[in-house]
C-alpha cells in the first residue's frame, strides 16, 4: 500500500517535472538558440521614404524601408520594438537581405513577412535563416504614406531573454495530467462508474471544471464586450434582437420598431436582396437585416424561449439589458455538466457496468463533438438560439433517460424532460425532432404497457401534456405574428437570399452533404495552418454559402463509427440501444437535408445535426467499451482493450484539438487576429517550432 502511494506520487512529480522542462527547453528554444549571439552595431543605416525624428518614423512614401549595410556578418535575428502608438498595435514588416546564396541587391533573399505586436514581446524578435555572411539587410514597413510609427529600440544578433510563463506551465501540466489519467492502463478503466469511490468522483469533477473553464474562456476570446458592442454601434443591430424583443414584450407587442420599414412596402418583393440593396443605394437608409418581415412589420427572426427564460427576467429584475455574449458564457460553463449528465443517464439506463475511464473519455468527446465550440466562440443571437436548443434538448433527454430505472417511473422527470424538449421548438424549430427520441428511449416501457395503456395513463400524460402545453404557447406566438400556428417565420427573413421563393432543389443535396459532412480542412503552411474553405462548386443555381471550415466528420472522425451501426446491431440490441442509435443517425441526416434545402451551407449549422451523430457514436462506443471491459470477446482481451482505448483516446484528443484550433482561422467572422491580436500572436509564439 505504502509502495503504491509512493509510486503514484512519483509519477505526478514526473509529470510536473516534464511540464517544467518543456517550459525551460521547448518553449524557450529561442533563448537557447540565440544564447551564443554576439550583438553588433558596426553597420550604416539608410532610410528610404522615411523621415526620422528621434524615435518617430514619418513615412513620406508607401512601404518605406530601412537598409543596413557596410558590414560582413552572419545575421541570425533582429529585435524591433516598433509600434503605432495604439493599444492593439500590430505592424507588418518584410525582411530582405543577401547571403551566400544571393549577392544581388536587386534580387535579394526574401526572408518573409512578420507581424510585430506591441503587447507581445516575443513577436519583436525576428529569427532569420540566412546562409553565412550578409552585407546588407532591408526592413520594409508595410504601411501607407503619412503613417507615423515609433521605433523605441533596434538590435541585431541579440540574445532573446529567457521567459518562464507560469500559466503556460500549468496548461501543459493539466494536458499531461489528463492524458495520464485517461491512459489505456489507468485504474479508471478498472472501476465501474456506479460503484466508484470518492477519488473517481473527484477526477470526474476535475474534468468538468477544466472543460467549463476552457469553454468559458472561449466565449471571451474575441473580447465580445468590445467587439460585438462595436458591431451593434456600427448598425448590426441583429446582434441584439433578443434585447429588442424583450423591450417589445414589455411594451405589450411582438413586433420590433425599426426605422424605414414602411419603405419596404413599396417593393414588389421585399425579400429580394438585390432590390433592397438598390433601394438602400437610392434612399441612403439602412434597412433591417436578419429580421422577419411580414405584413408591414418586423419581428425577431429567432425563437422566443431564450427571451422568456433569461433576457426578460433579467430586464425585469435589474432594469438592464442582458448582453447575449454574457448569456453565452453562462451556457458554455454549464454545457460540460449537461453533457456529463447525459452520458451518465445513458450509462445508468443501458450500460451499468461501464468504467469511469470510458465515461470520462466519451463525455469529453461529446462536449466538443456537438460543434458547440464554434457556436460559443461568437456570443451573438445567431449562435445563442442554437445553444439554448442544445442545452434544453440534451438536458430533456437526460431527464427522460433518468425517469425510468426499470422498476419505477419518476413522473417529475418525465414532465421536466418533456418541457425541456418541447422548449427546443422555441429556440431552433428544426431541432424539435428530438421529441421523437422518446419512442426508442421508452420503447421497453411501452412494450411493458407503462405507457399508452389504462393503467399507465398518468405516465402517458406526464409526457404528452407538457409538450402540448408548450406547443400551444409556441403556436399562439406564431399565429399572432404570421397568421399561422405552424409558421415560425423562417421564409420571411430579410437576409442574403430570397427565402420565400428559394424553393427546394434536390440537386443541392450532393454539394450540401459533401460540404457539411466530408469536406476536407483547407490547410496552409503558415500559422494557423488552416483557413476557411472555399465555396467553389458546380451547382448552377440559387443557394447560399457562408463561412465553413471543413466537414463534421473531418473534425470529429470518431463519429465515423456510426457506419458500424448495422455491423454491430447484435451488441446494440443486446444493450437495447439499436433503435435509439439508428433513429439518431436518421434524424441527423434529416436535419442536415433540411438545412441544405431551407437555409444553405453555413458552418454553425453543423451544430443542428452534429449532436445527433455524436449521440449515435457514443452509444456504439459505450457498447464496445462495456463488451471489451467485460472481456468476453477475445482470449487476448487485455491487449485488445488497451489498443482500443488508445485509439479512442487519440481520436478524442484530435477532435478536441481541431475544434479548438479552428477558432484561430483568420478569415472568419470576428476572427481572433482582428479582435484579440494579443491572444492570437501569443499562441503563435508558443509553438515550439516557431523558430
């Protein structure tokens, strides 16, 4: 016992030591690389297109440059303390020189372009890879004529200081710790979830807290209180539709008061984007964008439930508007808890012998596999409506799963589950299909006449009545706006295309399915190495294409186990999850098709159906995990289990990494490079190979 404790502590000390050594030798590789540098100043300076007054550089020409000459030295790095005087100063410089490969002053060695961020000290050190000695070097400043820059310091061949970043060390330690705890030989795989002790519960809580902090941090990455407020001030009022709807409801109506709406009545087709643009050019007025327009009035295009659940109570209690990005932060923090509860409820109903390790790995996977990372990245009304739908939907399913333990049915959980799943229709209408998962979830109880029979009328009403109650409210809300209880107003959206006359075209499906599910990531050789995928296609017709970064299965390759659903039907039927798995896949495909036909291709729509593929893959993996852990498949079960766990863990970490890394794409809406350059370039300087 004592020896085991000592060994265990030694391993944790080793992990901490590895994290510290990584900080010293890997993340500070530029210090070690420059340690032998001898700074020199025996060069002449010539300024071209620049007037120099003390530390001020006044540009009389576009892209003026500084030339160093009159030396014969090998140049390994430069230090440029350069800024434009602003808080978020980011300046681009291009370095050209000669070396052993080229002595021409006209055809120089182009060392490339670098960005100098005033708030990120490491970006001021430029590592050059010139061959042998150079005789001149030019620094081109990529700025227009009339610019004033400030050069506070300039050095050649200096030693880059050693920098021990404690929080980077903590991050590395946490990542290594998670990998160690979830390794194939971990004791977590030898302990069943429902007989686990205090230590295992602490481990689960640790994972939940780390994920909550991580996702909460993601919502603040673009500095939304600054960025999105500026967008609203610039006229993008669609960002605050929920606040506008809150005010409208408090005034006793559902329509939103917007300027110049009456002018749209003059148009034969106000939903035609081109026609509205022509009118805007003629009048100079800005017309509503991404609002529903019907019968001369403008309405909130997005579901009302987030307003009733959060925005309206907040305004009534505090007297202030709730910022959508703050609401998104709250949802992102509770999201890991919702997912862990859902996986727990699946295990409690179907997989009672699954291990703590399998539970943690798959919970982490589903936290990211629902495409929520890209939703919470921009905390605006577009993503918020989807996030509310996912939270209500997953939590509602969890309540249904927990309602029956095979012996008795808890009616309060039936009611709560029905209310939550029904509320999805008031957030993201197409996701209301989640209600139909009640049939495979309660199929065993239905067969045992615990539903839809005289003796079980209370159970049946506990499911149906809450759904009907919410449905009546939503249909009434639809009716008073669009004169139909079944019209959610999607076709009346004033957006980038005419949704009224868009129609359905089956020829869109091949393109849409490929883009949504299988489109490869578009990679580059420069940081951040991936970019927004192009929209080139052979479809000759009307469709819409917004920012996308690759197909769902590319980012979440582990979900491809869904193709094994028929191959593994026997084991899935053994655990009574075959129908739930198949139905989840079919519903995912159906919603994908609906999005393609009704809306087009937009990256955030992956969250509409991705969670259903994630549920199906989780059910398949839980079945395999439990079978493997019970060692009934093969005489070499231990070796097979270890290999299986390692493969799954690798795929999970890859999925988490890709989902998070995609947030760094530069040509996306509210990109980090533009909204938070400090964070963007700090991450760049952390890359060990960035030398």
